[in-house]
């Protein structure tokens, strides 16, 4: 049964995609990728941009297994670019992959593409290691994002002005654990903002 599209947390505004819709979208993506990979036995490397793409990476790996792609290996690229609801300077890689990707089929997974700067940074970093094939996928793409080059696959397109949370996407570290994707409730975020903008006490050791 489809779950009710009702916010369960004060930070959640209107729910755009329920957990069921997200999983169905990811299953559709797995089928498209399976056709694109062909029938080889070579492992396919799934690389998630952290932290936001974590649930996407796990659910896509599971969906690929169900679709008949058993040789999947997963790794993570840690990139930082946002503070609160606004970009904060150039994206910066602060933790690299652990697996070699040279001459491999690599699927790069982003939670959301907005300006495309994070995607470009990750893409350039991976291409420098000469994968055989690099396929880019985003769970969400903002309408009017127009990354260059364009994404190979996106699961959902969201309105250009919506800041969203849930299913890996956060606001100041909150909301990643929500299983739906919703727009942020700005009234609640404004109340919480005071907490994040207050000066930090020095850590006592
Ligand atoms: P871009 O580099 O401008 O494409 O922004 C992409 C990155 O910004 C994503 O990997 C997210 O970390 C973050 N981001 C952009 N929009 C949102 C949002 O609506 N919610 C949460 N994070 C977002």
C-alpha cells in the first residue's frame, strides 16, 4: 500500500516523493543501466558522492542485483560544497576513493544536481583515473540546472526553487534519515537556524 504523503517531522514541508516512489524510480534506473552495461562479467563500480548519495547508492546496488547485475562494487567520494541552504565556495574533495577505477565501468551517483559544480568536480576527478566508461546519474535534478556535460540519467526533476531534505539530503546535518523527499519547512528551519548560528563553545578535552 502507498504510504500517506504526510510530513512526520517538523522540518518536513510538502512531500514531493514518497519512499515507494523513490524505490520505483531507482528500479527504473537500474533497468536502464543494465541495458547500457551489456552482458560482460566485469565488475561495475558505483561511486556515490557523500554524504547525500548514500541511500541512493545502497538502493541502486540492490536494484541492480535484482535486475541481473551481480558484479557491483561500491565506493564513496566525499565532497563538500553547501552550508545550510546555500553553496559555500568551490566544491572540495576531502576523502578520495579507495578502489582503482582505471579501465572500469564507473557509475557516478549524485543526490541532487543544482549548478552542476559538484558533479563537474567529481567527474573531472574520476576521468583523471581513466575509467573505460563513466556514466553520471542523479536522483534529483533541479529544473534549469543544465549541467555541462548533461547528466546521463536523472530519476526525478524538481522545481528550481525547492530546497529539499530526506533520503540522504540534509539541511545542516538534519533530515538525511527521512525516507521521503520533501521541501524544507522554512518556518521550522528559521527557528533551528538560531541553534546553528550560535557561536560554538570550545570543546573541553
Ligand atoms: P551543485 O554543486 O550546485 O550542483 O550542488 C549539488 C550539491 O549541493 C549536492 O550534492 C548537495 O550536497 C547540495 N544541495 C543542493 N541542493 C540541495 C537541496 O535542495 N537539499 C540538500 N542539499 C542540496
